C-alpha cells in the first residue's frame, strides 16, 4: 500500500516541481487532456464526413440515369384452410363390444361461436385505419366441446374374469413429411452506424421542431435561419444542395435525429417514417423535405438513392431493403432493388452515388420501440379449459403496425411470417399478461404447459378469414392478435410461438402448408405425437387452429402434404 501511495505522489509532480499537485488540479488537468483528445477525434470525424460528402456531391454532378419502374410483387393467393374441431376417435375396448358411433371432423362454420370480443374504441376514430369488412356475415366460430380426457387403467377394477377393460387409443404418432428447403431467416442486426459521430455546436442558433410520433413527442433542431433550398431538378443544382447540407450548421439536425433513433429504439422502418414526419413538419411536403430526408438517411448509414421525375417536377427518395416488399414498385439500380418511397412515377432519373459501408433497410423489429403508453381497455380471454387472462396493449404500437409493409426475404414468400413471429411482445403486455399465464402453468410438465397455452389460443380467440375482415391477407404481430376481435391460422401460430418461447423456453418452428400455418415444439422431455426432425432435434406438431386438439395432433387434410419448416 505504501508503495502505491508513493508512486501516486511521484506521478503528481509536474516537470520536476517541488510542490505536489492537489486533487482538484490533477482532475482539472485530466479533464483538459480528455477534452483535447475528444476535440481532436471529433475533428478527424468531421474531416472524414466532409470528405465523404464532397465526393458524394461530385458524383451527383454526373448524368443521372433514367430507369423504368418494375411492377410490384403481389402475395400468392391461396385458398384458406378452414379450422377444424377435434373429436376424440372411437376407442375399441378389450373383452367388450365397442359402441358403434359415427364421428366426423367438423369445421368451425358448423357451430355457433362464442361471444365475439370487440376492439377497444379509439378516442379519434376518424384517424384510425379501419379494416374493410365484406357485406356478407363472417363465418361463425364454434363453441368447441371439451376434449375427452385420456383414460387410464383403474387399479381398483381388477376382478377375476369379468373386470372392465379400459379403451385402447387408436392414435399412432407419425412423422410429418417436410420439404427439403428449410427456411432460416437471418437474425436481426443492429441499426446501421452513421458515417461518423456528429457533435453539433450547441451555441449556434437553431429552431426546434416538435412532432407527435405515434403518441410520443420528439424534438429536432434545425439551423436558424435555414437557407436550404432545391432551386431546380438538375444535376449541378442538386449536387450544390448536397454540399449546402454538409455544412456544419446542419450537424444539430443530424445529431438530434440519431439521438431520437437511439432513445426511441426505432426499427429501420420506424426511423425512415420518423424522418419523413420531421422533415415535412419543417419544410412542408416539398422537394426540400424529400432531399433532407435522403440526406439524413445517408448520414445515418442507410443505402438510399435520390431520384427525380421531369414529368412531375418532383424529387423522390429510393431505399434498398433486405426484404422484398409486397405491393410497392421498385427500380433495379446496379443490380439491386430500390423501393420508391411515396412515389407514383413510372420512370425516374436516378443518381447512383453511394457511400461506403451503407446498409440496406431491415424489416425486422429486434427490440420493443419506446413509444409513450396509450393503453387500450382490458380484454378478458378465457379458454375452454378455464384459463382466463386479462390483457391490454399499447394503441400506439397497434397504429404503428398498421403501417408496416408485408415482405419476404431470399425469394421465399413463406419467410414473411418469421418477421412477425420474431418481434417481441411489448413490455407492458409481458408485465401484465405473463404473470397470469405463468400462474396457470406452475407445477405442470413441459408438455402440459404447452398444451394449456395451445388450448388457450385455440378456444379463447375467434377465428375469421382475413379477406372478410380486411379485404386482403394480413398477418398479425402477437400484440395485434391480443387486440383485434378476429384472427386466423397464421396469427394464432405466431402468437403461440411467441408465448411458448417466452413462458416455457422451448424451441418452436412454424409449419407451412398451402393455405395453412401451424407450429411444432422442440420439447426437452419425451413427448408423443406427430413429429419431425430438424437439426438433430425432434419437434412435435402443435396446431392452434385444430380446435381442442392436444399436443401432437395434425389437423386433418394436412397429414398428406409436405410441410415447409420455418425456423425462428
């Protein structure tokens, strides 16, 4: 200890001075050194970003190439598979004549539904996107009968010859035929890194613009005065405009939007739409707003391209995406798809200028976005096995999901469900719903716990086809299934996979059949039932749309088709 104190004292001597430095003087010296180091590093970052933007502007002076719009990709239309109610099969008895009964698999349409839950009334119904409901009445939901419990031998009934024999189950688990091309969706990646860290001069005058972004107030500074203008849609003028934005006076805007992205934990789609809202608040719906949005996206690390239409005299921003987005026109630039954001032009002059390390937009939501709470009214969901849970969701998240584009990756349209299934449930739902369900699962085996969740989703939610409710196919994030009054097979499978992974910790894969989506669980214990093997692990089928069916039962009509495995 004495040696350490002596060493510290020696290091505090300045240039051979005889007087020892005080703690305050030493701290001040260290802070000055740190600030100098920080200033030097920031100067390097600023110089690097300035050079990158100057090179970008110089490239913009070259001739912009004319591209024709490519037709949007539309989802493959399939006939939906109707839900089925499970009926226990007749079981022959030993030494006794089995009663002759005739049972059939019954679709939901044959039965009267339980009371349909209603969505929470919105305070501003005019602003809420409303689903398109067809004129015809939705198919009715069944009131499923209780599944017959598994009968076990009664040890007390052991008479000599005329004792009662227990039924023998005729169910024999079988392997599920699966397609060879297993779907493995890439794990979510962090948001792109900006070209360089930006530290604005806070002493410079600026104007603060504030918007409500999904119920959350966000403020962004713009220089005051702001001379930025796009004089004309010509290469030289557009290049000069880029240099104008690269001036340090706009550093506060770049810094503020990056700070908002981090504090709100915005996904890429959310961030791009946030930039649209804030730039239009400052510049109006103008070419300046589009240009500034493209500039901010570039500074934030995204792969975007500027374009203009001479016919419409309008500027547009194109963005590259890791997913193929349905119902949105795109342009092929240097062999890569770029989607036109809010664009109805058929041909565009596009600038191919790029920035090193730029990244395409992702449509995965890796974390819970931090929108302010606007909780819906409580909704109570009760299963036929008596599991009751009350839940409410953040309406701000529901409104955001309404804007989310449906998309797929790697040319495989079945991958689109993974983005929904891998999105975490919002924190307030986890904190309210999960303890209720965990209480019901306490003390149960893994199989029984999964079975209880399976039955809750099978019987507590009302089934309806998307085309009757929305007018088109639409998958739900897990929170949406908890909010809307109706859901279909894909919504149930997505919610089931989320709950099983979060509450029980079991692995889950989705099983896609033409017109139907189910799931399979990788149990840690030995479980009987229809199964498949993936990555040397056994997965047992669980179908949230096979009403009242237990773990391991494949819905009729699916067992003669090859399923595609979607790994979550």
